[in-house]
């Protein structure tokens, strides 16, 4: 037992040293290596082909050999008929559906990828094409989601039909994005709405005074700062801060009204949220359906292409991730070996 204890202690020290060395290496690399570009990679995935392949594999697995052979024969006949129909028609590109995912954080930093995805679609889209964006966001910073909404508006300006699918949540800034669409789909229990503005500011002024800590803040302009974290807030500052929130809310409501003029804003712009089944009655969404329902239906009729733009990870991030995986693997093995016998 003493040997095992000493061995475990030695192993723990060794792991600690290795992790410390890796941390130093990562810091050095991060400070010395400069990337020439932060560009990412655009990836196109044919969802229609993926669905056909899945269906074919399932048929092969579930049907008898005779039934599967008949299925393949019919499939080939259908494909030939489709090819003949295409030849008889004037050469026209088959309409496509482009699918984009947007899972937004508080600062809507994902708009960097969204911009590239929308630009790529605009570069290749033709008459008859349409776009579906799967939005998942509880909202966040006004300027971030304002820009994300403007990216979607580029599709509207180009007269490309845009649909938004909400499987989980599109609230506040998320709904600001959704309302730009020609049509909004929502899952039955997805959270929609929250057309309002909120800001929370903690204040530590009394705590600082209690410990005799002075805090100074100098500004030029009466309202360069309204409410502060460490200073003593005034009624005048609070009134101005509330005024700014109200002005933002007015702009938010005007934006919603521009794209969904049929909405009763007095009823829905209260900051409340609703589930999809309730939202359709209020006119916040147009149809109850999940993104899977919408995309699978279209994939059987047209070519559906998923467009995703992934930013390249920095070398330091890759090393850190690799080090984390290695450490976890070592720790798991060590824990497994030292588990008591049952």
C-alpha cells in the first residue's frame, strides 16, 4: 500500500510538471507566432445526397434481398425518368435551398461567420433559390444582433426567399433576427418573443465607503456616464439611463413593425416570451414545425445545401486543446487504475 501511495504521488507530480511545461510552451507560442490571416474555411454539405444515402442504407438493412433488389430497380428507373425530363426542358439550374445555422452568444460574435456564409450564398444564388437559417439565441448586445439582422436583410434585399427555423429559442435579439424572414417556423415549445430591453448594473459604492476606499471618475459631457459600478449614482443619471433603454425599445419595436406589420406591438412588445404554440396565435411565428421537418421535406423535392464557415483555430488553441485531452486521458487512466475492487 505504501508503494502504491508513493507511486501515485510521483505520478501526480510528473503530470503537474508536464502540464506546467505545456502551459509555458503555449504562452510562448501565443506571444511569438503571428498568423498572416484569420480567415476560415467555407464548407458545403449536400443534405439531399446525405438523406438519399441514409435511406438507401436503411432499405438495404431492413428489406429482404428480393425486396431490396426491386427497390433499387425502381430507383434506377425513377432516376432515368428524371434525367430524361431534365433533358427535355430548357437548360435551367435546379432551384436550391441553402441552410445556415446560427447559434448566438451574448455578444453575437458568430456574426463573423454568418457574414461569410451570407456572402457566399449571394455570390452563387440564382432565381428560384431560397435560404433557411436555424436560429438559436436568447439575445444579447443590441449592436451585435443588429448587425446579425442586417446580414439576413441582405438576402431580403436580393429578393431571395428567407425562412427562419426556431427549434429552441429565438428571444430578444434572436427574435430580432427571426422577424427579418419571409416565414418563421417554430417548434411547439420553442421560446419566442421577449421584445424588450434590459440592463443590470451592480454598484459597490457603499462597500467601498465602508472600507474607506475612494473612487474618482472624471468625464467631459453631462452624460458620458449615467450609471457606474463604483461611483455614487444620482437620480439624474438613473433617469437618463432609463431614457436610453426606452429609446432602444422604441427602435426595437420599429424594426419588428417594418418586417411584421400585422403584429399588435402593444400586446407582444412587453418583454414577455411565449412558446411556439402560443406565438402562432399572436402572429409572432407562421407555422409550427421543427427544422428537421422543414429540411427533410425540401430535401425530397430539391437540392438542399448546408453552408458553414468555420474560423481557423490558432495554433496555441490547438495545442491547448490537445494538452487538455491528453491530461484528461492520463487522469482517467490513473483514476481507473486506483479504483477499489468491487
